[in-house]
């Protein structure tokens, strides 16, 4: 091979390498742009399903309610009154339930039926863009949904607004902690919480710069500011919100207890921990809510 042929071959290889590098750079840029542009769709995919009546799953006395948010979005969900609540002028405690990003009120019907605290009023709403609720889900919008849920439950004549607890699973942990930071909630229960949107991006999209993450969902920071008693459940095999996240949130919130569900991933803590899960949940809520009723908090 002559010197001229070698130079030509080298130039060809160099040009090919540059084309590949340029293609990879363009591809990376496209992926980065899509991640930046559609991150709310990834975080809040919405789940449009028909809202079934609570009576259809054995929740007698429950009813479908419509709640209007501060920006005019109509949210639909269930209100389950307390067993015997409001009788003889005795007000009952309340529980707000915030679910995960692929769930819905109808889809959780069996879980709500089994885990609800009978003596407490319960409100669970489909977020904007979920179930039969209107609107499009955004971080700010979901916080507005949480505020609307709080105001609806606190205004119920049979509910003692000083004894409202919040329960949040996965995405719902962000709404629960948002309220706990701003309202005088009686207790906080979190299932499979994550630390922040940026940490989640680092775990699942580590090849992208964290500066692309517009969402906050800063559970770790909020947990450090709450004063209410905290209980945390987390699966030992969670690959979506790794166990260290649950541990960090529990530590920041000075949790009374961090309950590990052995062998559970992100979406099966209910199933694998069921009897013990329900027992621990009810014990914690009753202890805190009864203490608050006696004015000892």
C-alpha cells in the first residue's frame, strides 16, 4: 500500500469515526431533549378508568364525591364516612389516601376495603388526569389536588380536623409530605417513598445530567420539616425506589418506625406484608389519633 493510499484510508476511517460520534451526539441530544420535554408524562402518566361505586366492593355507606381544586379542576373519588362517626356529637378522625402513579381509586378498591380504619372517615380521590378526574397532571397541580382533598375532609361536620392523618404510597408520598409540611396533620404514613425526582432520575437515567430534571418532588427535604409522627413501609427488594430512599426519608422525618417488607418490590408491599401490614398500620394510627383526641399531642 502506497503512502497516498494509506492517507486516504486513514481519512476514510477518521470521517467514519466522526460521523459515528456525531450520530451518537445527536442521538444523545434527542434523548436528553425528550427526557426534559416529557418528564411530567413519565412521572405522571395518568390512568383513565371508570370510577366504580364503593358499594360494589362492599363499602356500604361510601359514596362518589366531586371535589373542586383552587384552579377549577374537578376531581372524583370516594368518601367513606366513619363507622358511627358523628353520633352524639362525637367527631371522628380522618384519613387522606394518596396512591402511586399507575394506580386509581377503582383499581385500589380491594386494598382500601381491607386496610381502611373503620372508625376514621376516609377520602381517596383520583388525581387530575387519573380515573374520571379532569385536567392534566403536573407537579403543582397534584399539590393543588392534595390541598383540595384536605379542605374537603376537614370541612366535614363529622370529622375532627385536628385528627386527620395522611397516607401516601410511592408518588402519593410527595402529596402526603407536602400537606404534612403545610398543615397540622395528626400522623403521616408512607409506603415505598422516594427521596426526590433528581435522585430517581440518577437511579434510572444516570447517563443524563441531573440539570435536565425540572421536577422537584423533594420528599427528603420535606420529611425533615414535618412534626407529625411518621411510619414508613418499604420493600427490601424495591428496584424503583431503592430501600436506601425509604431509609433516608424515615431518618429525615424521625420516623417512629421503618417497617421492612421482606422480599417485596415497589408494588407488592400490600400483598406480601398484608396481615402484618394492616396490623401495624392500624396500631400506629389508633395510637396517634387516640392520643390526639385526649389532647396529649
